[in-house]
C-alpha cells in the first residue's frame, strides 16, 4: 500500500481490507456476534448483533485509526498526528498512536462529555478543548497540522481508514456466512463504505442498508444530487453519526455499493437504545443503536438473516439517563401530566389515591400555586409517572377525567 497525501483518493479494494485485517491482528478484537430473539421474532428471520460497542476504546474507530497511522512514513510519525473528534475517533487515534509510539494531539469541543475527554487522555493523547461544535474543532486541528507538520488523521475520509473499518465486514462474513442483509449506521460513511467494499467483493448478493439520524441525514440529498451535499446545522442525539457532509472517498463507495440509506427519528433511536439495554444487556450509544432503530421502524423491509452493526458504546451517563427516559416515554412507560385541583388539605392524597387504583407508580410530584393562570383556590400539580405502555397511559388519563380532574398537560 501507498499512504501519501496524493494517494488519499485512491480506490479501496478487497486486498486493502485483507491487508488491514492482518495489520490489526492482535490489536483490534474480533468482536462478538450475538443473536437477538426479540428482533428475530419481529423481523421474522434471524437477527444478529455485531458488537463493535465491545471493541477496544468502545467503538470500531480503532481499526481505521491504527491502519492509517501504521502506514505513515518515519518522518511523518516523527512529526506526530492530530485529530478532531467529540469522542470515538479521539479515543481510537489516542490508543492507536500509543500502541505505535506516535505522539498524538486531539482537539475536542469544549462541550464534549467529560468521560470521553478523560478516556482520550488516558489512552495517551494530549487533549486540547476548542470550539463549541465539531466544525470549529476540526478547523483548529487542521490549522495545528499546517503549523506544526503533524499528520491530520481524518475520521472517515481516507482509503486507509476505510480499509480498516472494512475488517468489520470480513468478520461478519466469517461469523455469519449465511447473512442476507447488513444494516449499519452512517455518519461520514467510513464504516459503511469499508463494509461494502469487503462484503460486495465476496458476496455481491448481500444487501447493505445504511442508517442515518433524520436530523443529520446528509446522504439522501447527496445521493440524489450525485455528489456530497452539506446539511446545515445537523441535530441529533447520535453524535457518532452527526456529520454535516459525507466524505468524498466514502461517498463514492456508498453510492456504488450500498443498496439503500434510511433515516430514523430521535424517538426510534431512544427506543432502540433502551431495547439494546433491556433485551440484549448491551450498553450502546445512540449512533450504535441506529441499525436496531431501523429494524424496529420497518421490520418487514429486511430479508434475513440480518446483521445489525452496533458501532459504539461510548455513551455519556447523563445522556444515557435522558435517552432512557425519552425511550420509556416513547414506549408509553413514562408519563408526565399536569393536573389542576382545589388547593385544600388532603387534595393531593385524594389525587394520588386515584393513581394508586390504576397502578401508576408516582416518581415525582411538584406543586405550583402562584401561576397567574390559576384561580385563587387552585393549584397545579405536575406528576411524573411510571406506566406500563400506551394502553395504561390511556387508562390513567381516563381515570383522572372520571374523577373530575382537569388535565392540562
């Protein structure tokens, strides 16, 4: 392989991916393939989960980073490497650099989760916090590369990175040779492109479906236009696939080899993350849960056996808490209602008695007495309830109405 700058747009081949697999032997784990009975029943065919959330550093990113840095010339290694990332790529570059004895500097947004900053430092990188969004961080890293001579390690837009990510595809074919459909999340496109190169070369009959968050879906308009198109202000909880513009190198591969790109909503991502935790006992970040979200949203659209790639598990605990509550609400298992009642002794106990009869678990209660919308003898009570599903939520609302309460939210 050649790894120079002029080579950055060369085609990625099956031989490149196989070479990357040899390079990664003893470095990246061959991650587990777990069956999912719940998803298999839903889809009507076997569904397997490729657990890259259990990879070293918690995501597939180590694969591409290690292959890219391994191929640097001695003088390039001596200059060190630099990267920009909100988390997964940062950790992949940091560990790969440490394993290879290369100095690394990683720029991260000021709002990056503290566990990801700490992990990146723990893997040996110098972390510099810059900017509020990844685009600002990226610009700072590129300026640093130009000023110092450090080699910029792009998270997805380089053939060596794509070849490294493609080793996931080789493992899928080895672990599930009967696979008919592979579902994988797409941000910039490096993982989907790498898997497509490997799989389509060996099994052109396998259908590859990419999944994007609806709020950061740059690939559908790009594929329609025939070239990468930037999406302004991408917004999604799935920071691992929150990319405003496809990479030039992966875009060409995705356009040629990926059969379909779907989008999923934030509610679907939340529900998928909750399902992975409850049913599969796997901690998965929202981006990693996107293939599961696609299966849940349209289970009849996927021919089995299906492999869903859980691309990462680096989820901030604070976000995890919010996402789990969001997922529970989407499933009708967490309900917030505001009720107006007469502000007198015993009124709250009477209200809670109604909820006890319908078996709604009260998690939190807050009173409002001074809102100008309220009458002199009124109070508004906000209730956070644990419920058992949409039908139970309807039953709770009906019980409150029949008891004479005014539900205002």
